[in-house]
């Protein structure tokens, strides 16, 4: 991985040597003054226009707002968005072996990270080499440094007719800083003030040079954070929430363990009374969880462009990022599937006869830890220019994401065959919660590696201009062709494949595809006040076939101050390569084995069972439709408000087949091949549930609707200073999945909003940000949601405060805090291991930081 990163730096050097590109050819001198206005391309359209407001709602987070937020991490910044929802994947609590540790994603409207398209400078990015949640592909936003961002456009509308697959719930287009001249140095450090000691450090350098016909901008970025484990979080770091009215999710894989003696399960004689549940000695794995894993990131971006002639310029973009992180959790859990036993003549055997190890955990080997490294590389080169008023662009892109997870002998990775050898030799004592000799531990552990790769190769060509005249107005058109090749590879260690590593989830996947597309878009001015946009895109995939998606928009300005807009579009999401090429991959899920409980009186408490997933080549693309109706009112030059009603419907959604349905159909059969059971104990009809086999299917549907509202007010007072006020509020009126409305239910708060107040006068400024997440009902099984009420998970309001002082025109000092009042996450018990909803609330607590910026 380090060698590959050196290659990435070499590529950056080549980019720097390219030296400079700049601006498009100037408009012809005889063009009208209005035509000479700067034209910009708004996210959601391929046609450049002279104003930012199009017919689709776009929220813009500019550089100033990013600075005012106090966040130097894109994950933390985007998770505050009111339009963000369930499926916003982050490093928080992310230590599973079936996911992309150290990575993060963004999910708009709660439709999932795989239904939100992330673009960088308007182009696609190679997906993470490791998928999230077994097989959900996503773009790792942790590979994009905040210091490099000029603005972020959040398109809150479907856009498959413009951008193709994945743009179901919207688009996040991250625009990088360019055309920079000078040098900017920034350093920041901060930490939490509570019992958990957590720190963040970041540094960046932005440098640029150029003139009228060229520019090169280079950005270097460094980020590091320490970790917070469950042991530092008190009551929110234990899997036993029963003392506070929650559930006891401690694991049946205990230390001490439980054993099969004469065909009956027996707990270890030395099992503590407070850990004894029936015949199981349970274990609290919560303190081992890495709530916030430590991470370190370093990256570099070079953007360069040069005018070769009056009408042609070249451009190049090279970006490289190297991330390091850690992941992991409790020591290795073992159960009967490991096939371990203790001979009768073992010196520590309390029963004096052969016993089978039913549930046990090698706590003396230590927690299982992954060292995670990832490298991303992005290279784009192209030409663009002006041909008789038509703007054209041709580019070539290569993208790569590589990941590697490694675990050493000192990081808790136990091999079952090594362990059995040491038990047989009498060297390892599995009884009484014994901490065995380090030399013995060394003989039962091993080293592991998981490797993943993702590649993207793309070629695109586009042209845009005024196509023809309709009455007194010109119809603008954009058209283009795209070709893309993608592949994904995720391979666990061979020791996983051979069944020698136990109790640890594993994922494997391998697939590739190519795709081409053609699109066209027309902007039609019907009158001076009314314009229509019609767009369509045809995509052809090598694996599942083709799809066509149209979009229609209207924008009407009845007065100079009021703009009304409406849009309708159809979209799709192609099956991810991981979903198609998924090999046997294991996950663990807590549930009650109801059949065995009813039949034999066994397994009547929630236990963690193994579910094995495989991919399917028969998957078809998801289909969606969306519409938006809204408007903008410029009340005064200083005050504007906007409101939009939105609706998204997604069918044929690819999901993991509901394991409960598979269980109900197959698990009442001892001989089922779908639901494998161990041999029954004497007198029982059903054996312990061993493995439940599952897959991905086009089964689900979901539909969401709601209202977005925003208001902005700029107030300039001569003696007081400049004041800027803003509010962004999102109300979700409906979120139906398979006919069940989840709005206001677990993880789906109906209300989310952010508010900001900024004051500045001369060299001093203060920023106040409020972040509100509404209440929602605690978890209920889907069958109970509409027929019963649950306790409420309380609302949460977080307050962030920042102040800056410009010592000189070049030097700025900033101090601030997020979560000023140290609010804890609201209690959520019914489905949460640690007493709060980690997909909605952040448990970090008050964070205080300082920052120094120097420009010259």
C-alpha cells in the first residue's frame, strides 16, 4: 500500500509539471453585453446559465459556511444536513468486518448511501473498494479533504436523466478550489471536555500560481484523530442496558463459557452469578467497541489548466489520498460450530470426561484489532473550448481505490485448529475465566489480511450551446456521450475461507462491468417569464441491459421577486458490483429462535446467529420517480425565503431478503438446507441454529415525501456590523417501506433543521449554529409499528459557537466549540446495543478547538 501511494505522489508531480490552464476563450467582442455575463453550470443541469437558481432545488454550502461550521471533516459536516437521513454511513461505531472500516458516506432523504450520487467537480468517483453493510457500494467522502473544497452543491431532486445511476434521492456535488493565487496555511487542534479523551488535529496548505492564461492550484491536507472506546462511555458503552430500562444484549459467547456435558449444556462452574443467564455465561462486549476509531489521513490535489489558443484550453486534475485507521472489537467468540472439545484427561477439566465447548470467548488473547489502510487515486485530463458559440469538453478519467485490513498475532486473531492443539496438549485452560500464559496465546493466534480494489475508467464528450430560435428566444441544448468501465474486488484472508477463523464476519466479492450512455437536455424559454427543461438519458450496461430516463422541469417568474418551479423525473440505480458478485459472506444478527423455544424450551432469549449471504446475477436495476414543486420569494434585497414539496418513489429495490421470512419458511425443519441446525440434544426435536442462508433480491419498495423550507436574511448596520441569519428546515411527512409508514418511527424523525447566525465587524466575527433533530418512536418490529405505540426517543438540540479575529489581513485566529452544552444522545433502548440510536445521534459530547490561518 505504501508503494502504491508513492506512485500516487509521482502522478501528482506530473500534474504539477503540467503547469497551467485557465479560462475558456473570451466571448466574441461583438456579442451583446448580456451574453458577456459570466455563465455557470448549476448542479442538476448540463447547460450553463447566468444565475444559480434553476428549476431544481439546490442547497449550496460555500467556503465561508464550511469555515463557520468548525468542522474539518466532511463526514461531520454533511451529517448535520436536514436532508440527510438513515443510511448516512460513518466511522462512528463502525468496527464490523462486513463493512468499510474508516470510511464514510452520505445518504439523502434516508434512501441510503447507494441512492445518493456523489460527484467531484461534476464527475463520478471510484467507489470504495470495501462495501458497506456487506454489499452496498458508496463513495468514501473521507477521501475528500475539507481544505480542498470551494463549495458543496446539494441537489435535492432525482437526476438520473442528467447523471445516470444512483441519483435517486439527489446529488452531492463537491466543487474543489481552483484558480487560487498565493499561499494559505491552516492548522487546527481540538478535543473533548468529558471523561472520554478525544482529539483532532488538522493541517493544510493551499498554493496557487497563474496569470491570465493559466493557473495551477495545489492542496495538501493532513488529518488525525484519536479514538474513543465503549469503556470510556459509561452507560453508553455497555451492551447490558437493563439497569436503565433497556435490553440485555450481552453475548452468549462468554468468558467463562458453557459446555456440553453428557449431552446437556452446562455453564462453567466459575461463571459469576451476574453473568449467568439460564445455562449460558454471557459476556459484555460493549467496552471493547471502538465508538470513534483512531484515524490518520494525508492527501494532495493538483488542478492545472492552460489556454493553448483563444478557443481551446487543456486541463488536468490529479488527487491522491492515503488513509489509516483502526477497527475491531471484543475478543474472538466461539460456539459449537468451531468443533472444539476438551479431553477427559485435561488437567483443568472439572468434569473429568470429554466435554464439547458450546460457547466460549478467548478474552486472554485480547480484542481483535484491524489496521486499516486505503489509497485512492484520481486522474483526469481533458480539452475544452468554444466552437462558434458551442462549448465542448472531452476528457479521460482513471480512478482507483485500494483497501487493506491487516491483523497481527498480537491483535487477538485466534485460529481454532491452533487452539485445539494447545487444549489437547493441556497447555490452554478454557475453564474458570483463566488468563493463559502469553507464550500459549502466541501459539493459538495468527495474522490476517483482507484486500480490496475498485477501479473506474471513463471517457466522456459533451457539447452545449444555443441550438435554434423559438420565436424571440433561443433554445439551449446540451448533449453528450459517456463510456465507463468498473470493477470491484474484495477478498478475505484464506484462513477465513478454510474456516479456521471463527466468530468473525467476512465478506468476499468480485465483479466487473462496462457501460455507455447518451444524454440530451433542452432549455426552452417559452416566454420572458416561463422556461421549460426537457432531458433524457439512455444507459446500456453489459450485465443487465439498458434503461431510459426522462426529466421535465418548469420555471416561472410571475414577478421579478418570485420564482415558481416544478420538476418530474424518472431514475434508476444499477445493482452494485458487490451485490452481483458477492461470494459467501457472513454476518451476525440477534434474534430469538422461536421454533426451538416453542418446541424444546431452548434458545428463548435473543442470541447472535450467523447469516451467510451470496450475490445474485439475476438482479435488475431499481426504478424510481420523483417530483418537486416549490418557489423562491426575494422579499427584499436582504431577505429571501424558499419552500419545496418533494416526493420520491422507488420500486424494485434491492435488499437483503428479510431473514425473518426465510426463518419462518425454513427453520422449523431439522433437515433444511437453507436453515442448517446442529444435531438435537437428547430429548429435543430441533438442534441449535447454526447457519441461515440468504441472498439479495429485487423485493422492496419505498416512498418518501416532505417539505423543505429555507430563509436567509442579511442585515448591515453601520455602527453594529453585518448580521447574517439563516434557517434550513426539512419535514418528512411520509417514509413508506413495503407499505409501512416509518415517518416519526425509529431512525426517521419528522423534523430536522439547522439555524445559523453570523455577526462580523471589522476584524472580529462570531458564528452561532443550531442543529435540531426531532423526536421519534423507539424501535418496534415492522409488524407492530402501525398497531402499537412505543416510548419516544427525545428530540435533541446541539449548539455550536465560533469566534474569529483577524490579527492582520493575512492572519486569522479562530476558537470554537461544537455541542456547547455537552448534550448526551437521547435514550433509545428497544433495538440499540448501547442505549442510543447511533445512526441518528452523535455521542461525542462537547468539543473545543482552535485554528490558525495565514495567507500571503
